[in-house]
C-alpha cells in the first residue's frame, strides 16, 4: 500500500468537506471510469469509487494528492468490474436511477467513437498509461505505480500509446 | 504535429455531459451505509441565505451568510467529520419549518437538534433557551440564573452569540436587562426584525 504523501501537493492538506472533493474531482474520475470500462459500467464504478473514498477519507494522510488517490481507487474498482468480482450490487429500489447514457452530439460521434475504439484496442500498458497520464493528469511516477512499472516505462508506454492512437485516429478520420 | 490535439480530443471523447443524478445517488448510498456524517443544504430566508447542516441525530448548525458558509463547512469538517455531502433531502423538514416560521405560521420547531457543538455551561444555556416561548424575551441575567450560574451573565451572553443553531434555538429572545435588543450574530437589525415579527404574530 502506497503512503500517499506527496509534499509538493500540500494544498490538499486542510481537512476539506468531502462535497468539495466530489465537486472538484468528480468529472475527472468519470472520464477515467468511462475510458477504463465504457459508458455502461462507468456510473457504477464512479459511485463505488466515491463511496470507498468517503469511507476512507477521514484517515487520508494530510498532503496526499487527492486526485491520485481517487484514480487509484477507480483503477481497483475497474479491475474488480473487469474480473466480474465486483461486490454484489446494492438493492436499488429507493435509490435514484443510474442516469441514462447521453447520446453523443451528432457529427462529433463518429470521430469520438473511432478514438474510443482505438484506445480500447491498445495494449494494456499503453492504454493504462494514456488514461492515467492524459485523462487523469497523473505524474509518470504515479502512473508507473498504478501499472506496476517504473516511471520511465510509464513514460514510454504513454508515448507509444499516443503514437498508436494518432495513427489510428488519422486513418479513421480520413475514411 | 504535436500530441495536444489528440489529447484534447481524448478528454472530450470521455467527458460526461453534466452530473446526471450521480451525486444524489452517491448521497443516498452513503446515507444507507452510514457514511454520511453531516449533510447540508441552503435555504432562502428574509435574513438572507441560510446554511442548514444535520448529523444523524438532528440539526447541528444553522449559519447566516455573514458567517461565510464555506468557512462554516470547513469548521464542521474538522469539528465533527469531513464526511460531508450536500444532501437536501435530509434537511427538507427543517427548511420547511423555517419557511413556516418566517411566514408567521409556526411558533415552535419540532425537528430534532444535535447540540454537540456546545459544551458545559454554553450547553446549559442553549438547553434553557429552547424553553423560552415564542414572542417572549428574557434578560441575559435571567438566562444565566436559569442555566445554573447567576453570576455568569457575560458567559450567558457569549453562549448566545456562539449558538450553533440560531433561530431554532431562539437566542434572539435574549435581550439586555435595560430592554435594549443587544447583539446578534446576523446583526441587531435582524434581531429586532425577528422580535417584531414574533410580537405581531
């Protein structure tokens, strides 16, 4: 278990109401969940991520990078989902519905679909590195820890991933 | 060609349009699992925007906008728990009763309160304040006596000015012995407004 002490991000040190954490980082975590799992499972993974974070939040070390901490939880939730080992879902009878997936705006959708498909087709390390570096804005050291490799390897994977995406993307955009 | 366009494009491809109900679903799940220690909402009033905060025990804080709601929430995070979410539902009844009070249609509040932010003598003062009826006033000296320490008039006044649940715990009904209104967190004018409203209803 990583000690979440990153001294140059001390601005997160004050005890902030969890509501601020959701407001500030909710959209980033949603993008990561969508990229890791697709739209259908993203809402569940998002809720599970923030629920786990809420539980652990009072014990979070001052000075921790909140975003890296949340993305790590999302990473684990996504692994649970992909292994089908997610906790049994809560009964949802009196809970608000999971929001319906928004249709992508017309005209934009085909390029975005193409990009999503290209990302999904990347080798696992490249895909993870692109998501955690560019969608979650983590440092290469943090990306390396998530992918159980070094910062150098994470940097290489992210660069390779972007190069591959650009290849697919420009091909897809031309056709 | 730089990587910037494709990275922007990537973020765009996975962006969600709005919250779409995720927040209220999170709050409901948190409440069900006992992880929601403090919920809050705001409500409009003739005295400006009020912040209402509640624990599972009851209403724990009412704050005027002059107190700065962000500061109040940060204090609640350190004094009670940082497990705080904006959850209007848990506070609907308190908001409704405050609406009725300001409309002159309610003389007593029946929502449960949580006085954990007040200790010792201050707590005794607040317990006594809850027994001062609508439309009545009492002097700080009388309140000090009733709270068990007749010589602690200044401490009684201090307890009133640090009341965590103003309006619902009616510190505005405590006035100076000479009959003047005295201080109030939201200003003496707000206090006069409340007393005039209660006298007229």
